[in-house]
C-alpha cells in the first residue's frame, strides 16, 4: 500500500513535469511561429516596395551629397570672392580680379562697382546698376545717376516711386531746378509734396517762403 502511494506521487510529479515541459515547448513554438510570421511579412513588404525603398535610399544619399557639395562650393566661392576683393583693393584696375569677383559673388561685385562709381563720379557705371537684383542698390544707383547728370526727367521718375529712399531729396532738387528755370508754380508743387515728418521739411518750407517767389 505504501509502495503504491509512493508510485502515485511520483507519477503525478512526472505528469506535472511533462505538462510544464509541453507548455514551454508550445510557448517556444509559438514564439518561433510569430518570428517566422514577422519574417515572412517583412520579406513580402521588402519585395513589394523594393524599388521604392531603393529609390528612397538613393534620394537620401543624393540629397546629402548635394548638400555637402553645395556647402563646399559656397565656401570656395566666399574664399574666392574675398581674395578677388583683396586684390582689387590693392589695384582697382585688375580686370582678372574683377571678373573673378563677379563670378564668385555677383552681389559683392555689384556693391564694389557701386562704391567705385561713387568714388569716380561715374554716372554711366551707376546706370549699369539700376536694374540690380539688390533692390536697395538699384534704388541708390538710380538716384545717384539722375542727380549727377542733373536729369530732371530721371529725378522726376525716381521721385514718383512709392518706396524711393531719396524721394524727398529728389523732389527738393527738382524744385531748385524748376526755380532756376523760373517755373515757380511747379517748384511750389514739388516742395508741397515733402511732408512735415521729413528731415527735409524745414528746408522745403524755407525755400517755399524765401527761395521761391
């Protein structure tokens, strides 16, 4: 009887152990199945979108390469422009340096040209900058050329621009030109366009009362 009881206990433990082993095997099989299932899904996805993935990878590589090339080119242009400018400061007649500056930095080239035109009082050179891609520079060049050539028509056209920097100064110069020509009424009209908040208002007011009769 005792022996039977011992066998029964051993049997139960063996059965329990087998059950645990079976559950562990099931879990392992389930994990492997899930792994293989994910692998199959991933493989299908890669096959389906292979060209798109390759294209995307190539696009990223090209974008990174293009950006690096752009930055390298930009740095090279800056160095080249600085070198050309340094040469021009030593010798303003250095045509090779001027051409190098124009190629390396068109904006810096135009600024340099403007400074040279002002220094040399070169109205023709100023005229070449009137259509500059730098709005401020184009505005200044237009005014400087008109006033250096004493061109009343050009000054009048400049003064009609809505955001002209030297609009009031152009009107004042036109008024003086008209006053010298004896066109008093027209001179008064030009002076009247200069508003009280303008730095030139007092001068315009004085000319209107004492200079233009």
